[in-house]
């Protein structure tokens, strides 16, 4: 089996995935949400200290399985540098002790692999990554041949949900609570402008929306529910507009929608409709594996292990903002 470790942000996670049938045998996450909630966002040093505490606790739970591990897959980029370092240090210590290789896994590739949990992988696969750190469209021809077709010019979609929640005093992380309030709101109350609407450019931008939301909140004339519903609507409409241009151009057969924000049911239903229009099969992961987890890292690690696609030297590098493995689409 492959051991996966994920500590790129504020979730301490480990997982075991069986190499032969790709089944997730073990997964556990210790979320630090409550610890960061009081600060209204992730505090990097606190996240790092908590990983240092939680990862050994989690490893204790699988100590009897350690002799069966063939490699340690660990998120090495991108993410909070102090958090990545904790996962990588644990992985290195284990790799030395067990005399097995380390497989560095790019976090975004990991998210893409969340649709392959317990399954065989296939390529090419295109997908939308919507998370706290990213809003990107990527395409993978193979485990190593990955192209980024679009990304955010400023904030990510998850960040914008988190910032709205902060402005409305709803706590952290914002996505789930904004989605919850939006269910009881009227999404047509506030006409937020859809970003980059009049351009065919496939790119994302969420910082303007944040300012528009701030001005609306300062007016104090709308309920939190209506603001959340209208905000969620425009965030998703922006994604749909850009995905539609991408679909018309690239005509993918399958399209993965992954990352923390893909836990949003409103987004899922709208993406399903859009995919139907273009006869594309949408791929999602179970709701519990949409946000950061180590199963997707271990699952990606299985493919790397089987195809021998890892370089021992790169395992020693950690990159906070690297885009190294991805080509930019022209
Ligand atoms: O993938 P993830 O766990 O971490 C990163 O790689 O960034 O994504 C976390 C993000 C947070 O911004 C959180 O607010 C958002 O995912 N999120 C959601 C929902 N659940 C989590 N956003 C909208 N609706 C949700 N239900
Ligand atoms: Zn993530």
C-alpha cells in the first residue's frame, strides 16, 4: 500500500491506498477549522504547529500497517510553506525508517485524482479546480503531462467565499456557511456584476466581487441570506461562463469538478446542467473528499509508483507557489 500525507493548509490528513485495486483502506483528517476560526482565517504558524502535533497522532493509528507500505506520497507544493514542511518532514522520516521512496505530489494533481478514488484512472482528463487556493482549468494527458488552461487573475473562488463570510461575521471556513444561508435567501435580490463577462478570455477574477459585496454589506439594507444567495449565484455564473467557452473550444468527453468549493451543491447542480448541454460526463468525488484529504494524494501516489514517475531528488524540494509541473496553454 501507499501512505499519503497531506498538510498543505489547515487539514492534517493521512491515508492508506492499496496498490493492486486502488481502494482507500484508511483515511483520517484532523481539521484545524475550530483553531483558526477565532482569527477569521488560517494562521500559518499555528497550522504548522498543529500539523506537528496531529500527524504523529494519526500515524500512531496505523503503526501496525507501516511494514506494508511501499512508498510515502506527500503533498510538496503548492501550499503554506510551514505546513508543507511538516508533512514533508514526517514523510522523510518514515521513508528513511522504512527504506521506501518518497513520492512528491502536486496538490492540484491530487485534487484531480479525487475523482479516481477506489477506481482506475484514465486520461486525458480535463477539470475545474475550485478551492481555497485555486480557481483553475487544467487538463492531464497523463500523470506527468499537465496543462493549465485558465487560472484566477487575483483571488480564488474559495477565498472569496471565505472573505464574504468574514465580512458577514459568519466564521471560517466561509464556503459551507455561505451555502447554508444562501438556501434561505433570494438570489435575485442583488445584481452583482459577473466578472469578465464581455470577454472570451478564459480566466477568472474574484477580487472585484469582494469589493462589491463589501459595499452592499455597508449599505445594511439586505439580509445575510440574500447577500449569500446573490453572491453564490454570481460566483457560480462566472465559473459557468468560462467553462462554457472552454467546453465549446475543447469538447472534452469528461470533466472533473474538484477542490473544496466542489462540495457546494448549488455549483454541482449547475455544472451538471452545463455538462449535459455539451454531452460531457461530469465527474465529482464524494462530498467528504472534495476538501483537502490524503486519500487523493495516496491515490495519485499509486499511479506515480506504478509508472515509476517520481524523481527522488525532487522529493527534497518544497515549493509554496510553484507551477512547475504544469505547462501554460497557449
Ligand atoms: O480544497 P480545499 O479544502 O483547500 C485548498 O486547497 O484550498 O478548499 C477549501 C475551500 C475554502 O475556501 C472553503 O470555504 C471552500 O473550500 N468550501 C466551500 C464549501 N466547502 C468548502 N465553498 C463553497 N461551498 C461549500 N460547500
Ligand atoms: Zn486543496
